C-alpha cells in the first residue's frame, strides 16, 4: 500500500506531540516530587527530538514515503524499548508507548503493518523483560528490584502481547471503515465532477446543434442537387461525394453531441440484447472496422437475454464499446463478449479485449466529455455510454492495466418486461 506524503507529516507531528507531552510530564514529576528519573531518560527524549528533525528533512526531500514510514516505526520502537529499560523495565511506566506506534502503523500504512508492529513490540518488550529477569541484560540500576517470580514475568509478557494485538485489531477495524469512507467520498467527488462535465457538454452540444446542424444540412442538400443536375467528370463527382460523406460524418457527430444534451423521448419495449449486440457487430463488419485481424469470443451468440428499454440505445452502447476495443488493438486481437444473469432482474455484460490497456489516470477520465485516449478521438462515445447506463439505473465498472487489456462490465436492470412481447419475439425468431 502506498503512503500519502501528507500522512508522513502528520506522523511526525503526532510523535512530536507525544514526545513533548512526555517531556513536560517528566519535568513536572522531577519538580513536584522526590522521584528522580535517570539522566538517560532525558537523553532518549533528546534523541527522539533529533530523529524528528531527521524525519522532517526526509519528508521534505525524499520521495519514498512508504520506506520512511517503516523506518520511523522501527527506530521509534527501539527508542521506546530503551526508554522502558532506563525507566526500570517492567517496574517502569513507559511501555504503553508501544500502543501509539501500533496505532500509527495502522493509520499511516496498512492493517498488515499494524500487526507487524504489534509483533515487533511484543518481541522487543518480552525480550527486554526476559533478559532482565534471566540476568542476560544488566539492570540499569543495580539495586532495582526484579519481578518476584517467573509467573509474574510470563503473565506480564502474555498480557502485553494480548493488549498489543487487541489494539491492532480494534484500530484496523476503525481505520478500515475510515479508508472505505474516504474512498466513497473520493468516488462521489469524481461522480459530481463527471455530472458537471456532462451538464457542460449538454449545453455545448445543444448550442453546436443549433448553430451547425441546419446550415450543414443546407450545404449537403445543395451539393447533392448540383451533383445530380450537373454534368460532372469522375474527379468532380468524387469531390462532390466527399463533401456529402463528410457532411454526413459531421452530422453524426452532432447527433452524438445532441444525445448528451437532450436524449429525447424514446420508445421502450422488451429488447433482445444478444440480437441488438449481433446487429451492432454486423454493422461494424460491413464497415470494414471489424475485420479478419480480430477474433470474437464469448457466449453472446448462444444466449438470449431480454431487457426493457430502447433497442437503439443498447446498440449505441455496444457500438461504442466494441469500437473502443478495436481501437485499443490496432494490430488485431481477441474481444470476448459475455452475457450472464447476474441475479434476479439484472443482466451482466462484459467486454474484454487484449489491447493496450489504460493507466489509472486514463481510467478515471474515461467517461469525461471530450477526453479521449485515442488519437483523433472525440471523447464522446464513452460519455454517451455512461449517460445511457445512468438513465437505466445501471452500473459500469472498468478494469484495465497497461499492456494487459481492458475489461468493461455493465450491470443492467431488466426492468418491467412484458411477457407478451418476449413470446412474440421468440415466435418471430422461430419462424425465421
């Protein structure tokens, strides 16, 4: 899991607050009571401040935030262990500081890092206490009392391990909820930005349609009349044909813009999705775009699924998705199309290609108006796909990696299907 740079800054500030709080508490104890804390405790506090300064310089200059977070946790655990040792080991009162490192690991890094930190805390604390009890580690104060029995040592060590892992579990539960909430907020923010983009695109498309469509139709109609009435040679006729064809192409683009602004009143009925899909494929084959370089796979030819809606809208979805897949495989490839009954009253359609794939930033902008990952792309096709799916209260999910292909999954509610219409279509199909 990558670490956000600002989380490192909060980590540094958090440890500074704890160190300063401890320092003030130690000073208060020294001034107001007869208790004398050894000078080495102040050395550890001073070392912690120095490390904070080093961490801040690393934060300012280094780009390896994850490595720095692990480094901070490791050195902090060693410092805490030293502080526990100088303050009297098990008889001291600083071993609770391990808990703050476990919390920091969960918040800044990940759930796994939190459990790793809890394990390291348990090992360091248990190693110190056992070492002091067995005499492997000398007492910092020679006359300091040691635990009365082995049972007390074992009890305290087991209790510390239990507390460390319980804290890790609880904090991971809370941070997991926070991460999910943050992700949902980010997704909602992107949705709002996308909706604003769609609204803006709608305003532009309506204006373009008004300003261009009628003059363009007049130009195309005039050229067709001239072409039919004048005696033209072959080259002149070809030029006239180019004008008409390009006018039709621009008119089609304007229609796409217009679909963003005002989808218009549609006729809804039971639609055979596999039939609409096959008709879209046939049109692409006849246009030459879907040629021998591409191989189609999947169950789309053998299954029948019906959905309540408009056939032309579904064809528009299929047309744009397939064209994008073909563009992503300029040298050819495999396009797999499957339809499944995901659950009652919901159809799942998947389009998976073996193309060039997309980077994360391209996936996030895929449905934005006027953004295209292809050369000479208009950035309208996928926006229209998203618009139609949203109108049907459906969902669309994109999974893609660079050079690994793209898989687009669509979930469509089947809606209020009319059984009579379904029987009629099945009879028509059976009768050819």
